[in-house]
């Protein structure tokens, strides 16, 4: 284990089975790029163009990313698949009322227009990397959406907007044409549940009313709280109990999200728990790569040389769902992250005693580098973190899955020592008998966890 040099950047090229991982490590963190191998049927490499992404960031822009508050939407981009002129005018008025800095991409008036117009437009925008990174508006203050008066979930453009661009979609097709709403099991699709809206779903009887509701946002945005801890089962249970408490006792909208940025599985109609305590609705984008990196002995040297690598991949998993997270926060929905950094810390301590002999300053540099990559380069919002420590360590060890050979929380917070600088802002709470007798969970929200969350939500008046 070692910290990155504050002055000397390093470039590493890691070759895995099907892709390269390029990692640029330096004192300000590290940037990375992924490139898939391109081979033909004979196994020979094809010519592949490299796409380098360069972000020029001033000190002011970096500060805005690190301290961005979600109290305002500063830029709105609307893709308006609306043919009715009066409806388009009403849409424009609703957008202007929300934000003066806006762009509306309308559909052509001609009936012979390209039916794949918006798909082609989005593909061009995807390839225009420079325009995206040169946007001076912080990514968490932007709003992108797709409004259509002729398409529903069965249309390819809607599917692209939902699952590739992760932008909210308002479909006015049913209320405009008078057709019945499509019958789809959207409740089983966490992305569509979060991003797909209809007039009926918004409780509106007219297109103009639906537009007004869709473009009305709360004054205060949602907040992100992360619950960390060594015992995954215990932290997942407290996360679910906390979510239910916030919804029922405080009446606030809140969503429980896993370490990779996907919603956590809930109990089904028969009350059965998910297979694992932290099982998410869908596999993370880089889950297989992380698993191979941590478990394959061939990469032991690589892990020792750059222990922050798997932490960067975990951050990239959350970045994959950043736009969905952004929209939830814009809607005033609070988000509880379940153990986003715990898995990374477990990976750092898999080396056992040899890792424990390393100085805290080295570990602090590694964690700080990962956090800098997550917040500075990827633009992920900073979170208030609550560390849950069970007083009954034996029970916690029984409940947690096999993994780290050394408990990182005991090493970092044990003996009353001050935690490393990178984690100094965490709210550490100790649950009194949190695992119950015999290592069983209590199915009760711990008072210390609840009080710590009250302190996070205090500016909104919660708990007063």
C-alpha cells in the first residue's frame, strides 16, 4: 500500500481479457479511460480510433463541483417531440418559468421528417465530447428531458431516452389522442418508475396541466446520506429501516440505493427478502471487472501497485447512474446510499496483516485520491456519511459476509484514535446491541442512527 505522489503523475495501462484500462495517477487524483479490444473472427486486432477526453477545469470550476448545492436548476434542455403548435407554446412557457437558460429541440413540422430524428441527434451529441465537458454549468444543475405527444414506452426513442440517456420522459400520447394508457409492468422496472411520466400518472386531465406539473420543481433539492459499516447485513437492515422511518414519520420522499448506484431490491409480495442484503436491481456495469481484479491471483501485483484501482471502478459504477440520481435530487427526493465506500475499504484490507503495517498516511492518500476522482473528475455529489459500528463485534462478524481479513473500522476508529483526514467528516455511531442476541438482527432502527440523520436534515426542519 502506498500513497500517490503529490507531484509526479504516473500513467498505467492495464490489459484485461477484453479491454484496456488506462489510469492516470497524480497528486490531484486520477483520470481514466476504458477502451474495448476490437478483434475480428480470427482474433486479429482491427484498427480502432482512440477517443481522448480532456477536461479543462479552472480553480473556480473545481470549487463549484465540490461545493455545488442542488437548490437551483441553471440549465434546461428539452427534446420536444411535439407537433401541436399550441402545445409547443405551452411547453416553452413552462420551461421559461423554470429557467431562463434553456434550449428546446423541436421536431420538424413536415410529415416526411425523419422518424429517428431524436435518436440521430442524441448519437451526435454522444460523439461531441468537447461540447459536453466544456459546458460551464455543473452537471448536477442541468436538466435534460424528453417530451412527446405521440410516443410511449413501446417506442425506441423513449427507450433510448430512459435507459441510455437516463433522462425523464413525459408522454402526452394518451391524453392527446384519447387512447388508453399502455399496460406495462413499470413497477418492476426501477428506471422507468423513476423517469417515465404520463398525464394520468401525474394526476392531470389535460396536456397543459401535465406540462405545468412536470416542469415545477421544489425549492429545496434532496440530500444524499451514505450509511457505511463493516457488517453489510446490519447496515442494509438499518438503511431499509431508516428509509421507512423517513417516509412514514417525517413524510419525506426517500429512495434506497446500493453501492453501485442502482436501487436495492425490496421484499416481494410474499415478504421474502432478496438473496443478499445488498442485492441491487441490476448488476453494476463494472461488477465482473472488479470481481476479477480482486479475486484473480494474477492481478495481485496490480492490486498492490495501485490499490485505488478497484475504488475508481466502484465510482464509475455510480457515475453510470448519475443522471438518474441528479433528477431524483432535483425532485426533492432524498437518497440513502448503502455502503458505497465500505466495499472499497474492505478491498484495501484484504491483504491482512501486511496491509495493517502500512502507515495511516498512506491509506489516507489512497482514500483521498479515490474521493477526488469521484467528486472532482466524475462530478458525483458529496454525501453526509454515517458509520455504523456494532458494539457486539462477534455478532457483527457472524452477520457479515466472508471477505476482509482485518476490520477496517476497528483499524481506523479503534482505541479512540482520530480517523484519517479523508474520513474525518464521517458521523461514527455505535449501536447498542444492534445485532441482538445470538447475532440476530433486531429489526429496529437504532436511535443513534436516527439522531445522526436528524443532524443531516436539520436545515430542513426535520426533527424539530
